[in-house]
């Protein structure tokens, strides 16, 4: 029998309050993270060390950065994405993670990040896989095929 709602052992509630009580509260915190990343500017200097101008240089999006701003660990973020009792939050977390993944792919393709680092990250954090196919068929000579065809079946 399942624990009654409100019980500290109910599904999706291991005895502690959720960090974000509503999806809207979670989405607002996620928006803060992406806005902070996108609002970074760096100063570009000339040879005399005088600032020539400021240019936009967004911070790369990361799961770890998102967790820091949300004030949660990676496991908590996974709970909000997959665990029973958190169903209302699934789409919000998946959308944020997809935005992070898109940023990583685009930065890798634009040459803004190291290809090996991008590949490693995508394979280990976003489910990408190296796919290699192997042909395991055995090629028989015509003589071998005839011999096998003429052997009695047991």
C-alpha cells in the first residue's frame, strides 16, 4: 500500500521539501541563469592597453552552471527531470538541458570550443554515442557452400 499524500515517505518526497514549489518558480530561476550567461561582456584592448570597446562574449551554458544558480546538485536536477512526484517539472528541465546541449553543439561547430572536449561532454552528459558497425558475415567459397548443402542434417 502506498504512503498517504503528505506523508514524508510518499512517492517523490523522500522527507524534504522541494527546492522549487512551482514550475513557474523553477522557470524563473532557469531564466536568471541563461540571462546571466548571455549578458557577459569582455573588454578588447589595443596595443597601448587602452580599452577599445566591449564586446558580447556569452558564458557557455553548462549543467553545472545551471545547478549552481538553482542552488541544487546534479542529482536533484535529475530528480526534477525524471522521478515520480516531479512530473510537472519534467518539461521545464528537459527544455533547459536541451538549450544547454544546443549551445554546446553550436559552439563546437563554430570552433568556439575544443572539439575533443565537446565530443567528450556530449557523449558523457547528453547521450551521444560513437557508432561503429562491424560486418560479421562469413564468406564461403562455392566449394564450401556446396559441401555444407550436401551434408546430412542431424
